[in-house]
RNA sequence: GGAGGGGUGGCUGAGCGGCCGAAAGCACUGGUCUUGAAAACCAGAGAAGGGCGACCUUCCCAGGGUUCGAAUCCCUGCCCCUCCGCCA
C-alpha cells in the first residue's frame, strides 16, 4: 500500500528464509545452530523489531477493521435512503490515522524482511563442526592416484598449443580463456557426455534456460542480497545479472507455484555458462583455467517432497560421481563443515578430483540440500495430499560436473609424458572415435 | 519501433463503486450408491499474516491516486497476446 516495492520482488511474507514462526518460537535455538557456521544472530535486534511489528500490526488492523465496518454501515444506510452525512462525519480523520500507522507497519516489515533475508540456513545436525575447509571430513575416495615415472605437467603446460590465454586476456581480460581445435572439442565432448548420462541413465530432463536473471531469482536461491559482489550485473535500465550457476534459473522455474504431489520429484539437468566476478579471490588460482570469470557447468537440480530430500542428496551426489567414474578420474567426497557451508545450504558434499599437476584434490562438484530455504524464498510449494494444504518443497542441486575443471583433470591424469593425452573409453564416441590426442607440450 | 487487446483463486473464466474473497466449469476432499472403481448425486474446500483462542487483517499483475468505501474509476510501471515493420 505504501513504500515502493519493485515489481520483481516476491510477495511480502514469502521473503523469509528461516520459518519466521520458528524464529519467534525458538530464537535462541536458531541462534545456537547458526553459531555453528559462524553466524552471529542479533537476538536483541530481532526482538526489538518484532515488538515494533506487533504493535504496528495490531494498530493497523484495528483501524482497518473500523474503517471496514463504518463503510459497510454507510453503504447500508445509503441503500435504505437514509441521510449519510452524520455517519460520514463520524468517520472523521480515520483515514489519515490509518495512513500513519500503516506506514510505520510497512517500514518495520521492510526492516524485518531485510533482517531475515540476511540470515543463512542453519547447518543440519549431521554437518561436522569446523570453521574452514581444513575441517571438512572425507567420506570416501575412489580410483587409483596415478603414479608417473616422469614429472607430471599441469594443464597449462600440456595444452599450451591449444590454450590461448593471451588472446583471451586481449579480448576480455584475465580469468578468461580461449580453447582451440581438439581442446575445444574435448571440452564440448565432455559437456555432451555428461548431459547424455544424466538424461539417459539418471532420469533428468534437459532444460535450456536464460543466462540473465532478475534480482528476485537470485534472492530466491540465496545469492542475493548478501553476495552481490560475486556477480556480474548488466548495466541498463533494469536489474539483471549474469548467472553464477544454472542453479539460479533452473531452481527458480518453480518460483511462485503450487505443484501437484504426483509431479515430484522433478529432476532437471542444464548446461550453461556461469559467470563469477571472483571478487575477493584476487590472488587465488591465477594459474591456468581453474578459476575463471566464465566457465561451463552441467548442473543437476532436484525438486522433491520434504521427506525425500536427504535421500535425494545422496542420489544426486552419486549421479555426479558416476561421471567421474566413467571418466576414470580419481576423486574423493568430503562433507563440508559448518563453517565452510554456503549461505543457503543446510549440508553440502563436495566432490574433489585428483589433479597431478597440483598433487592434490580440487573441487569439481558441490552437491547441497537446501531443505525449504530456497523454496520459502521463492514460494515453491506442492499440494500435500495428506493435509490438502500447500507445503514448501525441498531443493537439491549439484554440479555434474564443472566442465572446465573436468577438462583439466582429464589432461593431467591421462598424460603419458610425451604430450599424448589418452581419451577414456566413455568419451571416445564423442571424440569421433579417437583414443588419444597428441599435444605439443611445453 | 508503430497500432490495438488483455493480466481475477491450483487451472479455465464471469464480475454492477458498498449485498465480492469474488459466479460458473475443471481439478481436489468427504459422503451416498457400488464387490471395488468409474459415472451420477449431495456436501466441503482459495492463499498469506497475526492471535492461546472466539476471531481479526491482507490479497483480483505491481506501485501511486480519487472516495466514508476500489477487483471495479484515474495515473505510472511491468508482463502477455494479435497485427504491421525490422531482424538471427
């Protein structure tokens, strides 16, 4: 009614993340769980806002009720042919008083929305304690780490002939890459292979989605409002951003919907470029194409009923692992500790592939269960047949896999010391049948 | 870019400044009937928020305005559809 709320924002009340009821009922409990991930919830601040909200809402609704009943009475009197004037006069400055308190109510609500939108998802109980990646816990590992009888090269050395970082820098700056010839084809082959496995064997529906999205979509999945610095905004008359992951457009397909329970679970796979400004990562991974402003990713998204989400996380993680196994790439799965969790995730399992060039495991996929955190923000619901009422769905996603990093892993793991890269069986049909690529390594 | 027409509940679709949270149909839930199901008939049922509760408030694309009172009237924005032009 008052205050400019941009059209692209979700309806008020949907703009929560933690269930506001839970927040009010068990503020201390929520604060305790959030502390595990290093988030300090301002309890006193919240209670102050809540107190203001309560009185403002109370007064607003009381005045509205009064206006409603008076107006009805006037209508009835008019219909009966009576004199309306005294009744109209009795209403007096009701409208003005209502305007004042309603403005206060709106202002408080806006502050509450802001407050609540900035609260991350509390970690699930099974998430290990810890503050950073050194506290993550390995769950399992797979594959033999290659022992070379020569000094393994890294991907930049191996692919030098077809990896043109100078040209990329010339046209776009640092952290961009140009791949040529067989390298570009290998990159494309990987993408096709991944999508085919997920659609053909894992039951995912392939979707093609926008690479530019509204602010509201990013709020829905949790990248905004807190992490605007990580995104590329597009200058122009409207608020649009390049997607940092396909998770954003794909998960938001369910925005503002009430799904049939029979339609769940939904499984989507999308191949998109991803754009990240990598602000705050200035000195990190500057070598090669490991960390880029633009990269390709095949993303898996599942929309499931609440009771099915933990099983779905394991399932989706296994789907991503399938790609690594088919490509014969050694990897391990680690569960992120509370302090290393992303803003919206309740639990995350990272897949880390072995990179001989660095002699260590590096992240190649990140699979998360968001519970109803994202669903609540974007109003994604299903009609619960048990109650007949709409309930929030749970959302899960993960990379299956990051294509550029898979390319790195392939080059580094399957080098033979003479500039020859062996192509794993699973990929050969996508490479026109060739089983090796010969590169002029430096 | 030019000209028109529209945005109403899970979906389709009526709607007079007060009797409209909103007809009707579909879908849904319960009941009758049936061995069971379907069909038919009867009944119920929108969403969000607040309150221990009786109950109250909000919501007809969004924002603003007129009015005692707005789904309905006015202004602005967004989106969709049709036609013309342009274009991959």
